[in-house]
C-alpha cells in the first residue's frame, strides 16, 4: 500500500470532491476539485490581545460574530444584555450569543435559508418542521405549477441529477442544516435560527461531485424562490465569472450569501469566499476557546467581510435521525448564516450591504488572533519529517475501535537532485481513551508526534476524532512524502 500524502485524504467531514467536468470547476491546492469544508480539528496556539469591535486584521478578519449585538443594531436598539448560556452541545450557539437574540424575541421566524450542499434529510426529527416547501407547486402531478422551470420542486431542486430529489445521501448538508435550523425541542441540538426554514438545494452528489454550473444555478434558484440567506460550505482556490455574477445577483436582490473560508490553512480565503471583498460574508473557524483552527483559511491583507464562528467539534444532525461531531469552516459558516437569519427576522428591510456592515461592526476581535505554528513536529527529528496525522486510511478509521498501525516513511525529491531521506517507522495507536502518533514501533517507547486523550466518550466519538485529526496533508518545497509497508495489529470492528 502506497499513500502519497501530498494530496488531502477524503473523510466524511472533509471530502475531496471530483468535478463533474474538466471546465469551470472549483480547484483545491492538491487535487483540482471542489472541497466541502469540514475536516481537521487541530488549533493554533492562542495569543492574548485586547478586545476590539469592528477592526479588521489579516488573521481572523473582524473576529467572532455576535448575534446579540448584531440583532440589537439591526433594530436600532441599545446593545442587549447577555443571557445565561444554554450549555452542552449548544456551546456554539452560546459562543455567538444566539440565546441573547432569542431572549429578545428573534428566532429566525419567517426567514428561508437555502443550503446549497449534498442535500438535506428533510425527514429528520430535529429538522422536519423547519423545511421549506414550495406552496405554489402541487406535489407529484408532473406539472410545473408555478412556472419556475422546475417540475414538482416541492422541497427544492437537485441540480446534480436534474430532478426534485433533494434528500441527503452524504450527510454534510444535513449537518450544516442542523446548525442553522434544528428545532428548539427536547432532541439533539438547537439551531442558531431555530424557527427559520431550510430550502434544500442539492448541488453535489453522494460523493461530493459537483460543478460551477450546478452551484451557479442553485444560487439563482434560491434567490428566485424566496431564500433570504444562502449558505455555501464548499469551495476551492479558483474563481469563476458565472459564479461571481450569481453572487452579485443575490446581492442585488437583498440575499446574503455566507461562504466557508476554506480548510487549507492558507493566508487568504478560497473561492467563493474570496468574493466577500465585494459581496457576501466569508467565515473562518474557531474552537470553543475562540482559537483560530489551524485548518482555517485566514482573512488575508485585503479588507473584506470576514468573520469567525465555531467550527471545531460541532455537534449537529445527520441523516436517519443521527447526530455527529464535525469540524471545518463548513461548520462555522452555518453559525453565521443562522445569525444573519436572526437579523433579518428582526428587521426584514435590511439590505445586503447593511447586513454586511452590521456583522463587521459588531463582531469582536478578541483573543483569537493567532500566528500559524511551525508545520514541523516539536521533537528531535529530521527537519523534513512531515506531521503524520494525515496518513491513516479513512476506510480503516471508519471501522476501527482500537489497534496499532505502523507505517514506514520515506521522502523523494521532486526534482531528483536531492537524496531521499529515510525515517523510522511511525506508529498510529488508537486505544479506548486516546489517539497517539509516534516514532518507533509497538514495542519501544519513543517521542510522540501527537497525543489526544478523551475520557468518558464512546468509541464512535473517538473514532470520529481520529478521523478529524488524520485528515490533513503536508507538502514542502521539492520534497514529496509517502508511506508504505502498512501493517495493522489488534483491529476490532465497531459492532459485532
């Protein structure tokens, strides 16, 4: 088995999406594909700074979004007093001060949020009462009753397959939707705008494949059918004129497009988030301590509508009444989409420009202005050694409870002028309460590359965290790294 770790690995939370055509598609750094932005969960080391509102910097833009302040400013009121946190798995809502908006009567009611993604499980117990339906369409009669060009689009439209089946056959879109609009009930979680409605616009298939064409059409569909907010938890490193025109169309109609910044750890957002210098809002990811995640693309030197929101270990809905923790700017973006829905439910007359301005003015640049860490491990090893938190095969991760996985690593000069560097074996050990990556073998005690311990969590939770931690990639200059001679010991299935 030979894995080239110059390319990102696909996970349930960070899919490498193959474009459906070779033209007009998103590209990522490694694989020329669209990328759904949910993935690794490691963090930058925090650097304390003063708290400043409405100030832009090149790392985290205007900082953490604040629903309480944004909604109060949207209605011209004095800043609302913060209320007690909800707690538990709703810490993301607490962090963006959504309960403060709720306490003042604003819950997203009357606002339609379009989720352009892999679809939505509109039957989920925590979503089914908050799904948009096209009341102008008669279900199942084979007629385009409302004349919008789409037959029987009662719950939205599937631009990937050209039909009205918008059910999520991946999970990503349902997870995003739960963060926005999961119901305020006794189940699972509570969405940021828990009385808003989700319009399902499927632009990606079960493997995440899609195209500019599908996404562009999806934006026009959402705008023309009543969405006031659009969430795009996807993107890449290459822009597209047709997509840009669609974003401008949304803006002209007063629709706010919220876009994940991307997960490459780059110094500026990917596309379409990079268009937030003129339209829409770009979103980076922070953790529960307001530390910018290392995978999150930063805001860059160009002033734009870039804010941050929780995007590490976010608990939300999955198809078939399931829930899971995902990480990525994909998970941060719907927090902001939810806040925008709260603002519009408070003041439906806000223009797109006004929403952008209020969001920037009320976000807080506090203790999350980080400097990216060195990509090298913090122990005595060859300087070219890559962090081996990207090499465990995901198909194995999805069915492993505990065991050891040993890799032999080597490097190869891309220009063939430098000799390869041989490294000692690397052991990835997954146990009942932790994940450990280290040099050596299973019999020796050697320096750890990374150690993650989780007490009192079930195996599904641990394996999910392992998947998140092992989903990054590494490349350096002219050196290509690869691993081979993969062996495994003590492998156990998740269920018998």
